[in-house]
């Protein structure tokens, strides 16, 4: 009977005694500590990564708090409210408690509101609202892509060829740099099962991505055959490479080093092998690398160049049987833009 | 005398007293009895679960080491695709439909579903579609993942992809037929005394689920048909080479497939809401909040699909819209979770299969829910989309949620379905193994994803090898965990202790008829006099109408039906408030207290009797 009174009192009233307060403070401290002291993420090597990590840590702290509250309640209940053998009586007849229900509707609402605002803000700082990358200015083109040729005559030509230097969805310039061109532009091409990086200004094509540290780099991302996704885990950024639909990422590397470039969208059996490297170099190393590339491309010796000179069919030939398709299909599927 | 009564008085009984209404071979025929169909669904789905589970074991064995050494990468992708498709379309969705088929008519006091023939047809579409899908593994299997994005799905082999599309179209059709039936049955066939707000919460959940199926599945069918044209005839709806748009497929696919995750979880939300009160011996906390939050989830579930497409070249405003819509779903979901926790708080929790899996469900689902909110945040999702973080999230929801929920439901309703109890120690072993295996397999995957391991890969960076090995060991424990369940279910079905009508002392209608329920469910249709969750009013442990029916000796009309027979001395204030879940004006006509002459005796604690035992006098003689 004592049990009955105790537990119904607990369930009906919003707990407010000292013990609850202490438990609450402890949970908060644990959550905050864990949120900011976990080693779940890899190195943060870019400005974007620092922003995303701040968001993740905050979400992690809130999550741990919620996790502990719910799991704690379950564990306590499982021990405290165990049915004694032979006890066939019922628990207290409590079918609800409006203030409590309002409370646990409002708290999650406030939490997701705060997370949404924070996420919105981080998204803006990443450069998600750069008009060149939001889709606002490129709707015309997106709508007609990639049947461009067919629909072009029907369209007002001034709209069909927008004056922007560049049109793609993705993450653009951060608010401070909006409108300024990036320091370096690299064209990224995804194909089964490799990435190709083309430096249009230097006329260099490489199978590895080199960028100078602390400079804004604009990556224009395309796909040749099927959908791929360009992912830089240490930069916390990912963008699908979609055939017929260009996209972009604008990144600011902050930390010199060597990082993986990973394809994150299933693109065939060897999807797991579609990995290359990103080198964030200091300016000197970067310049040296670029010079060596220019030199070696002149003499037709890099792998990258060999790749580039192959037709797509040649490049894919070894994989044709793995793909379970005939070479004809491969030819049909591949666009001609590399010819 | 109605035909039901005829059946009830002439049916056979096993030597230990369990009624037999069906021969085993009935279950292999086109039978329109919703209970037969329910069992057909559940058993078929479970067989497919074992198939999908074997594929998971093969996947994890491959991933035990970084190199693609156990199967070739092509076979890996086939296994992956079939695993996902089988688990979703042949296990979770049909199993939910199976529960709904068995339970809905019983819970609302109907003799069958609204369209029994259509119901049978819905089931019989599943085995051929499933066999076709699985046989593709031996011909040429689909390899583009369960999402089957073009252009990859268009170049991964025509035959396999064609089979995949065909079988999904058939399964979708089946699902639509089923949903139509649930929807109409719930709205039209309730006993007159049961208003919508008196329905057990499982019924509310099925109402919400059916709406989603009816709205979403046709769009999936549309996407699949167009994809089929691209694949076979060479049109270019989605094929960029011919001027198509690959992203449109993703929109159409997810317009169905996000709601599909609710199609997979809502029925179990409902089941948990019905399992917890019975075992905790407390009313569900916040009936209306839980009922209506199912509807809210169902509605919001229709406007969040593009959170699967944050990286697909999605315009900023779409990203923000879908982020916020997704976040909002956390609110009705939270209402349910807190309601469940409050339901067990202060209750009388037994340590048995249904209770453990129900609590395990809450515990695991919360983890999946929390990681879901994180994934909704666009900047964070840009990092973890298509990584093992997502694999972890989706398994906490689908395995920790749906599968734990299904186990809770199976343990809870097994006595009703078969007339026999399951073995309790074995169910505890099952739970412990499942719980450990689940967390060992899927918890570390969160970190794998965060650190940089992408999903759907047969080979991976060796620095992830150790953590992957842990996951693989966990998955073997999971595989092992099904063995005690299988033994328990098979053995109990044949030789378990007879359950009696109401072994858990539940208050919903299904417990008022025989176990297994007779051919047309009720000898006499029940009348709602006690709210589905009116525990704690002293009358919960009463002999129910059904118990009397099973003793064929008495056939007097159920005393439950008489409102005027309330004992005036029985509990006080709460009574009026509580009838109809406490949401109706005091003084309504429904009597919360059956004036059962035995009630007083029955409420006394009877220490020697195991809770699980049947409550009929005959059963007691079978116990030691
Ligand atoms: C029995 C234990 C299970 C294990 C060990 C397991 C393991 C896995 C693994 C490792 C993957 C990811 C493969 C990859 O991305 O390369 C996966 C994918 C998946 N699993 Fe499971 N799984 C299990 C049960 C389930 C259940 C019960 C469901 C749900 C209903 C499910 C649904 C899925 C889905 C939808 C995918 C995604 C498939 C795709 O990417 O196309 N799994 N599973
Ligand atoms: Cu790829
Ligand atoms: Cu979704």
C-alpha cells in the first residue's frame, strides 16, 4: 500500500524535490562533458568541419541527456516496480496528467526548435544560402537539364543562358565571401570507380586532389556514368555527383595533411574501392606539385593523363564483365563529353 | 442458435483442453478467415526473416575483414539489396499486416474483416512475389540496393532489376489491398458500443498506417513502372543519357519510402501501447495523446521525404523545409515515448517475454529516434549521409524498434493465437541474447560512420577492421538468439501449457473469447462495458465472457452487458471519470464494473498460481 501511494505521487506530480534537482544537475554535467569530450569524429581539417563539429557536440550533449533520462527511468522502473510473485493486484489507476503531458510536449518542441535554429545558422555559415548554390537562380536550367538541346528553342534565350559564371546546387561561398570568386577552381568528375580532378587554369588533370591551405577552393562536381557522392570526412562535407546535374562544394582547408576522398553513393560492385586522396599543402608544396604536374602532363606520363586519354569504353572495359552488362550498354550509358 | 454458437458447441478439443477449430492444412489454403490469414502472414514473414537474416550474416561475415574475401563484390551487392528488400517488404511490413489481420476484428468485436476474399488475395500475392525475388539470387540478382537509384539500377543487369521491380509491384498491391481492408474494417465494423475513442491503441495505429499505405504506395508503383520502362523499353524518364532526370526518381521513391518507415513502426507503436498496460497493470498514460500522435506522425511522415536527399543536389529552401518538418516529428514521437515510460512507472512489471521486449523496444527505439533528429540537421547529415551512422540509425529503428516490437507482440498474443503459453525462461534467454547482440552489432556502427566508413561497401579501410569485427561478432550472437525463440515457438505451439481465454488478464475484446478464438470470433458479440485500459479499478481480474463460453456448460448472457448491475459499493470517484479512458463525461452509460459474482474471489491474490497459467479451474489441475 505504501508502495502504491509513493509511486502514484511520483507519477502525478512533476518531481521537484532536492533529489531530483541533484540528479538533474548530475545528468546535465555528464551530458555536457560527454558532448564535448568524445572522440567520435575524425580530425577537423577545414573551416566547415569546425562549424559542423560545434553543432554535433551540442546535439550530442542534448542527446546524451535525453538518453540518460529515458534509459534511467526504464532501468529504475524495471527494478523498483517489479511485480512480486503471486501479486495479482493492479497498479494505481492513473490514466494521464495534463500538466505533465504538456511539459513533455513543450520540452522536445523547444529542443528541436533550438537545434533547428542552430542548424539553420550553421548551414548559412557553411555557404548553403549562396545564391549561386541555392537553386534560386538556376531553376530554369535545372528544369531543362539535361535535355537542354530539346528545350532550348522554346525558352527565352536570355533566361536559358543565365549570366552567372556558374550554376550548381550544393554549398557555396560563406556569407563573407559571397559574390567573390574562389581562389582556386577544380572540376571534379566521378566515374566508376575513380575521381578525376581537373585544374582548368593550369590545364592539369590528376587522380588526386591537391589544394593549398587557407584558400577558398571551389569544386565543381559532375558524374560521368552513375550517381556518385563526393565525401571528405575530415571536412564534414558531402555532395552527390549526379549525371546531367552539376553541383558544387566550396571548401576552406585549414589544416595541412593527407585525407581520404570517398565515394559515398553506391555506384557498383567496386564502390568501396572508389577512394583517393586529398592533400592539403602549404602554398610552396602546392606550387611545386602543380609545376611537376604541368611538366609531366606535357610528356604524357601521369596515370591521370593516361586515364584522360582513354575513351570511357577503354577505361571501363576491365569492369564490363563485373558489371554484368555488355560493352554496348556501357557505350550507350556514357555521355560523350570526354571525347 | 447462430452458426457461431454451433461451432462453439461442436468443435474438437485437444487432450489438454485447447479448442481446435482449424486443421493444419487450412493454413495452406485460400481461406478468408482473418485469423487464418493473420497466421499465414506471420509465419510467412518469419520465414522470410530467417532468409533476410542469413543474408545479414553473410554480409557481416564479408565485413569481418577489410578485403572482399568471403564473397565477390557483385555477390555482396546482391546480398545487400536482397537483405534490405526482404527485411522491409517481406518481413516487417507483412508481419505488421499479420498482426493487424489477426487482431483488428477481435479487438473491435467484428466477426471478420470487411472484405475477407480481398484479404486472402492480399496474402496470397506475397509468397509468389517473395519466392520470385529470392530466386533472382540464383539467376541474376538486383544489385543496386533496396533504393535502386537510376542510372545504376539501369546498368546493373536487366533481368535482376526487372524481377526486383515486378516483385515490389506485387508486394505493393498486396499492401494496398490489406490497408484498404484495415481502414474500412476499423471504421465500419466496430461493435456499436465502441466509439473511435474507445478503440485499443493498436487500432488507432493501424488507421494511421493504412492511410500512409494508401497514399504512398501508388506513388512507389508509379516510380517503379517508369523505372521499368527505362529499364526494358529504353525510355528516359530517369535516365540522364536520354534526357531524363535521375533525381525525380528519388523524390518519387522516398515519397513512399519515408512513410514506409512509419508503415513499419506505427503498428508496433500500437502493439506496444497495448502490451504495456496489460503487463504493467496500469492504464495507458495519455490515451488520446498516444492515439492522436499516431495521426500526427502519419501526416508529418508524408512531408519529410527529402531528408533522404539532402546531398542530392537539393535546393537550399527544400533542405531547410525538410529539416524542420523532420525535426517536428520528434514531438509526437516523444509524446508516445514519455507516455509509455509513464505507463510502466508505478506499475507491477513482470519479468516475462512481452514486458522485456516492450521495455527493450522503448530503450532501443529512443536511440534510433535521437540519431534520427541528428540526421535531420542538414549540416550534420552532409557529413554522415550514406555512412554507417545511417546503418546504425536505421537498425535501431527497424531492428530495435520494429523487430523488438514484433517480438513483444508475438509473446503477448501467442497464447491467444495458439491457445498455448510460451516458455518463460526461454523467452528471457531470447531477450538477453537479442539485446546484447543488437547493441554489439549496431552501436559501434555509429562511430564507424562518423569516422569515415561509407555504407554499402564490400571492402573498407583497414583502420576500421577492429570495430567491424565487433559488429560481426554481435551479428552472430543475434543469429544465435533466434534459436531459443524458434524452439520456444514451435514447441509451445504443439505442447505448451494451455493458456485459457485470458492468461494476462487483459481487458480488450480479444481476451474475451476462446484461445484460439472460435471461427467467427465471438459466440455472442461483446459489448463494451470496460475501457480497454481500465486497470487499477479493482475489477480487472474478472472472469470474462469468453471464459464462460469456453465452459460450454453455461450459456447465460454475459453479465457484462447489463449496465444496471453495477455494484454500488465498488470504487468511487474514479469510476465515472475512467469509463471510456477518462475522456467522457462522468455518468455515462458504460459500466466499468462487471458485476460478476466471482469477481470478489478472483481479485484476491492467489500466490500459488503462476501468472501465465490459465485461469479456468480445469487449467489449474494441469499445473503442479
Ligand atoms: C539480423 C540482424 C541484422 C544484421 C546483422 C544486419 C546487417 C546489415 C548491414 C551490415 C547492412 C549494411 C550493409 C551495407 O551498407 O553495406 C544492412 C543494411 C540494411 N538492413 Fe540490415 N541487418 C539486420 C537486420 C535487419 C532488419 C531486421 C532490418 C529491417 C527491417 C534491416 C534492414 C536493412 C536495410 C533496409 C538495409 C539497407 C540496405 C541497403 O542499403 O540497400 N536489417 N544490414
Ligand atoms: Cu562511386
Ligand atoms: Cu525518412
